[in-house]
């Protein structure tokens, strides 16, 4: 039994999705100035829980899709398809003055019943720092004393149908993508945006006979492509599929028509003993319906090279 492996490549920032949800998306949340209330004092009146700086909640940077609900007691939950769970929002999110909507730092408004896409994960309630005698203990006691799990998110945006976007907007998502997150597993390399809406896949065609690098694309022994969509890495290297996990949506996939792949092959390709493998990708060019897109030079890690789900 295994779960997926992921690693951020430190290029510009770490942001479990607060690093720009794909370009070209249309926000259905309203924007504009709004009066807000504080969110992290004592949860006595606003009860909007946000992450506390420097606290580690142990949540994975996965895709979650669900519906926000504002409960009668003023507490917020999210239904991921299998029932409501309490939700902890990103830092600096606030409540509108009437308490009926959650506001992002950029002024987007999220109200009761809104379908949302987010990056984050489910965390056991008992795993929160000092949960029984702290800020979080008060939160759980008021909102749901029986809560066993909480959804912690680092970005939340109004849900959108990526498959309905025209080709030019999908290409714009690729052009503006920051491919900074590496994914382990297998005998190839995957690099994606933190929001999992653009992903670059490189892998050998025959896992029994992996050619030695450098590899110049196009190459008959390797395949390389870029996908644009939503939740692209949701079940990567994962044979434990949870009922709340969304499905990957592939809106478009285009071939890499030029690139050079360089890495040092490990002596063995068995899981557990090879260590991370780092690869350099230079001169990456993708063919799209709007013409070639130059992604430049990239670095990608496979921390579980040779490992497979199972």
C-alpha cells in the first residue's frame, strides 16, 4: 500500500496553492472592498479559523473539490462529497462584516453553498498543535466537539470547468505556469504547478530498458508531454483511493517537441535504496494549437525513483 510522493522545488515560493491558480480561469466569486472582522482572536464571534503562522498542521498539498457551508452556529464546513468537515482557511482570510461570506486577501467573496477548488488535505483533529488546551481546542469544542478530521487548505478558489475553456485560454495557462513542484515515483519525472493545473510528464516507453541519458526530444524511447486541466496529480502513485478525492480533469495535452534531459541514473532501480534523482531539462518547447511555447530550462526531482504503487 502506498500513497503519492511530492516535493516542492524551491524556485520562488512555497504555497500550497496560493501560488496563482492557473491563468485564464474565470472567478465566480465577487470582488471589491468589504468590511471584515478579525479571525484569530478567540473564535467567540466570527469563528472563521485560519492557519496560524509557524504552526505545522501536517497537511499534504493535494487537490480537494467541494462545497462550502455556513452552519447555523456560524462555523464553516466543506463537503468533499462524503459529508461536511470543518475547514481551516489560509492565513489572512477574513469574514465579511455580516459574517455571511469569507473574504480572500485579494477581495474575493466566498459564501454558503459555493463550489470551490482548493489545495490542502484532511488532517486528524487530534493532530492540531495543543488541540485540547488551546485556540484550536476552543474551536473544536464550539464548532464540533466530535470532529475527527479537518480540511486544512492553503488556497481556495471558486470552482470552474477547465474543460470548457477555449484553446487560447488553456495555452495561456501554460504560458503563465510556474512549474515548481516535483513528484516522485516511477522511472521518469513529473513537474507541475502547485495548483496541479499544469503538469509536465517525462517517462521511458519501456520500464524494463530505460535508456541512459542524455536524452534529446523527440526520442523514440521516451515520451514527454504537458497537460493542462485540474487535479492533474490527485491520484499520482496512489493505490489507496479515498472517497473524498476528486478526479483528474485533462482539458488538453500537448507534446514536448524539443528538450534535453540529463540525470545520473541510480545504480539500482528498486524502491527504498536509490535516494532522490535530480534531472535537468533544458530548452523545453511545447507544441500547442496557438504555436510553440518555450518553457526554458527546468530542474525536477524524483525522490522515489524506482518506486511504484502497490
